[in-house]
C-alpha cells in the first residue's frame, strides 16, 4: 500500500537550545514517509549548523533560509507553499512529538475521511512538569470565536484536498488565524483524543506577552477572519478574558468542561 507523504513545517529562529531535540522527535517517528521543511528565519546563533549536521545524509530535509527576519507567519507560509506532501503538519522548533504521532493521526484521518485534525497535548516546562491539555471533539469557525483550543504542534491538514492555505501576516496568534482560514474550506476540524505531542512552555515565547497584547492580537485575528468582527468583539471578549486569565489556574475545570463539548 502506498503511504502518503507528510510535509512537516518547522520555522526556526535562534533555536540552538532545543532544535536538535525537536528534529529527533520527527526522525524517531514510526511513520517514515515525511519531509521536514525547516525555514530558518535569519538565525544568528548555531541553529543552521546544528540542522545541517543532523541531515548530512538524509534527503528528507528541505532547508529554506530567509535573508531577513520575517516572523513565524511568513515562515509558515513559505513552508506550506514549498510542501510536496499530501498532508501538512506543524511542529515548532522547541516542541516535541511522541513517536507514534504521525502514524496514529494519519490513520485517524484516513479511516474517518477527515481533512483537518488535531489532538490532545501535554504542556511541559524545564523541570519536567506535565499538564494534559484536552480539546473539544470537533470545532468549526463559530465555536472558535471565543478561544483557540488547538495546539499548533497537533495539527495535520490534507493539502491534497484543501490546497495551500496561507496565514494572515500577524506577529502573534497567527496559528489561530490559520485554523480559521482552513475552516473556511474544511468546515470542521476533528480531535483525536490522545496526547501525541509536548508543548514547551516559555515565558519568552510568542504565545506569551502582556495581557493587553494578547487581547489586542485576539481582536486582530477576529478582524482578519470575520466580516462582522466589530459585532463579535463585545460579545466574545468577556468569555475570552475569562479563559485568558483563569485557564492555567483552572485547567482541571477547563478539561472537565471541554471534554463534554
């Protein structure tokens, strides 16, 4: 049986500390028909040297070097447009996959004829603490208005069916904007209810920042993604704020409620 090629998009910027571990989590996959597209966003550390050394004798690497620092959104767009696979998956250069992630998720998609899927994942920190993050069993554009419960490292979409889907050019929350773009074509996204990845918590990551900045970028995602965004903001923002301020403290309650959706 022919096994479909999976294109894995990995933007990198000064990722020398963790990129080797992230790449190894791809190399160790039980599903072997993949290409890893690394978009180096003008790193000025040893990221490039590490990547080139790992893939000296492996043709599955497609290394793209940007001349200037463009940010994750443009880097992901470059990767998506260069992807040759039937499926596109995403993994940031500090996150990790469990070894059966691709095998299980591609089988899940093919058996159910799904074109856009995601999974549970674990948050982890430098001391090794793990916190399971669950997700709703399915999502559409309307249920995504109040929050983005999808971890970028968990997503796979069927490029053969949906084509190239590019991200709106925003510095933060660009993955949120991308899921909303994919949902314009796929109409729904489906959850494989198992943790297949590990998200590295970082105070300096783009997903962090001040509360005011997070609210600003949430509004920007709505503006870029919905025609009637001005009407949505006063309705959705209070719920978004509750999730923003209390999700970490009440993760157990979030998981209890979200699993019932």
